[in-house]
C-alpha cells in the first residue's frame, strides 16, 4: 500500500522501457520492483516473490508482483490497494518469473 501511494503513475517515454527501483514517478514495472525490494527487506524470502506480465481486461500489457504462500498466490497490483488471489485479479497472465527474476516461463 505504501508503495502505491509513494509512486506517482507515469508511463515510460515512447519506445524506452526503464525499470527504476524506488522511483518517485513510474509505471507498473517500477511499482513491482520497488514492492519486491521492500518485501525482501522486511524478511519475505525472495523465492516467494514472482514478477508477472499480464494483460488487463482492456488488453493492455501490465506487470504485477505475485506473492506465493501456502494459502495461494496473491497479486499486488499498483492499480488497486486490494490484495487478491491470482485467479481473482482480473488479469490474463502471459509470463511469470521464477524464483530467480531473470528466469521467466509462460503462465
């Protein structure tokens, strides 16, 4: 929640996708990597956190953070402060990182 309030939404410049940690303004990827970093600092294991690329209901590309728990996979999305189960997030998942965020697979 604090990350959603700390970053002011702004799309990257046309044709230039920059991922910025702890940005003051940024797009969905900036929210994702900032949330991931803060959760790791708070003690969550990095292996429980996944970066996902999805399509919104409107067909727009969107990145979210997924937290894997024994109760299910939860989605942290900058478009809402509600934490939802992956199946209830209203997204069509295209690809998801592994425990290593540099390794991705299809959803």
